[in-house]
């Protein structure tokens, strides 16, 4: 069956790319369409695909691709699947869901979220904060209002386009109940829930002692709220290790006190080792789903997470009957996070490493692969009946 895979951009190996990788293993002959591709930044399975990129790939400065957002709608619409395509499968958190499929061809969108920067998190896109020492505080205040106004004009247009092109998808698949509700709110569409995969064969416990440090593993983007974890640990003088890189790195480095260690990007083996040794993983952002907390639980680590969004579907609070796999904090403030850390430290019996591992196993890659392929087969069978 000729199938076309679509992904927003291939610039790193994060949760979305791990979902795409499963599709690539099952459809190695498929063409993979994407706005941008940086070879070597994704897995060998993805890099081995027949990858066709948009005209954005040829523009200078593509390292700062997020500033190309105003050009992305046109770029994705010009990136057409082959005429003989029988099924389009997009993995989308931005514009991939708006690919134009051939007439009558089903388009399944595995939706990580409707474009968050156009709908929910505008303040985190085209950040208007001006770093001191470059332009200065006064200049930052002078230019902040016009930049914000221009940003809102751009994002209004993109949000309207995003909504208008929602019907290019015939079947939405949501990564969590949180995103299913967001798809309904933004697009007025129902969706099927298939949780993303967790590599529980790689992320495993080890017979090692837990050490006295907390851990964050994340892309360093503003909405991830790593600044919250840093500020909480600055105040409490707890040791925090941050693994990841991104646009917010310089700002976070300035915030970090003497007990904070920013290690930058690290290979999976280093991340797994940190998860096996940390006291607990801190997960301070409002996430669509969040594979990292499950990877940590697969390693037997506790998770201390913000009590909204996808984490509430994967982390289990303790009850009077049995221990949990972590705990939640109610407000995105350093004090609220520190309160949750103290509860965790004062009640170690309320956490079970074995239950954390069992919880992660329910989200294993084999389960995701089975559910996704079953759903695609159902879509194809319905298409044949309709034809």
C-alpha cells in the first residue's frame, strides 16, 4: 500500500519523533514529507527513509526554524504527497496536519496538539524578553509592545488557517484525553485515543542506589517551565541536574544557582543512567502527554509533576490503600513545587518503584504499535467499503 508519512520537522529525537519512528519501521518504503531535516539529529531508522523536504530547507538560517513560522503554512501546502498515495499519516504539533492529501485519500493525523503557539501559548513564541547586556532593559521595554502586536497579527492568521484546514484530516488520533478535548475545542472534531510509546525495553531499573539529586529532562523551551524547577531548587538549595538543550538555555543558565547543573544535550544512555540514580524526576510544565515521566517510571524513579495535563494520565498518586508512582503540585510556583518535594521526602513509603515500573509497562512500544496499526487497517477497510 503506497503510504505517505508527514512530520512537522526533523531536527531532534524527542517524543514525537519516537512515535514517527514506529511508523517508519512498519512502512520503510513510504515517502516521508517534512518541512526541514537535519541528518543525524534523528534515529537511523528515520534518516534511512525517503525524505522530501520543503523549500524552507534551502533557506539560510534554518537552525532558527521557529522564526520561519509565518512561512510554514505555504510550505506545507506546497509539499504534496505523490498522486498514487493511498493513505496519508501525519504526526503533527504544528502544520503537518494541514498537508493537502490527494482527492479521496484518507488522512489520519496523530495529533500531539493543535498548534500550541497559535492557540494556547502565544507568549512563549517569538519571546519579547530582551537579554540584559545585549540591547538592554530600556530598549527591551520600548520594543516589547510592537513586537507583541506584530506577533499576535501573525498568530491570528495562522490560527485561522489552522482551523480552516482542519477538515483536510479525515481521522484524528489524540495522544491523551487532554489533547482529545483540545481537538474538540479547536477543531470541533472527535478523535480516537492512542497513547504514545515508551521504550520499556531500554528504560529499565538497575540495582543501584538513589543519589541526592533531582532531575529534569526536557527541551529547553519556555513552556516547559524548567525555570520553575531551577527557582524551586535555588530556594531550597537542593541539587538539580537538567539534561536538554534549546532556545531557553542561556536564560536558564543565568537563573541557575550553585546547586543547579545544566548538562546540555545528552545521549539516551546518559539520560537512562540519570533516571536510575536520581531521587525523583521533576516535571513542572503543562504537557500534552509527556513521555519523559513514563521513561523515568520505567527506570523505577518517582515523578513530581504539575497536576494538570498529560501527567495526570500517567503518574499515580498514593492512596490510603497503596503507594503511588509520584506526586503532584497544584500551582506553577516555586513554593508549590517545593511543598510537593517535601511531602515526597517526608513520606518515602508513599512511593513504590515496582508500581512505577508496572505503570510504565502499560504504555510500552508494542502496545502503541499494535493499536496504531489496527486503527490504520480499520481506516483502510472503511475506505475500500466506501469505494
